[in-house]
C-alpha cells in the first residue's frame, strides 16, 4: 500500500512537468512557423526570439526575395545592409570548441 501511494505521489508530481514540456514544444513549433512565414505582431516576435533564441524573420524574407526578386529597390537596399551586417557579425563570432 505504501509503495502504491509513493507511486501515485510521484506520478502527480511528474504529470505537470510533462504537460509543460508539451506546451513548450507546441510554442516552439508555432514560433518556428512564424519565424519562416512572418510573425503576427512585434510582441510575438520579441517573445519568441527571446524565449528560443531564434534569428530574425527578416533574414528569411531577404533570402527569399534574393531568389525570387525584390518588391522594390528599397527592399533590396535594406536587405543588402541587413545581410552585410549579419555577415560581419558572423565573421566576428567565436567558434565553440568541439
């Protein structure tokens, strides 16, 4: 009887943890979808990028536009500046040891 009670208490303690893990996985998947297709708002973008360390969706928009064509000269110039800055950051980043 004591073993059964301990098992029940342990199960009750662990159940919310797995439910939270599922919720976080769901949130991460939603954020990844928004990252690729565009966030519904700046608040969601800020929350997702902070919570999961995701790159800016502008990166994907620029890469897509580079392949399919830019909507305007302004978009092309903005992407050129953005990609140059990202490239500079990548060149100055550290390499983690294996």
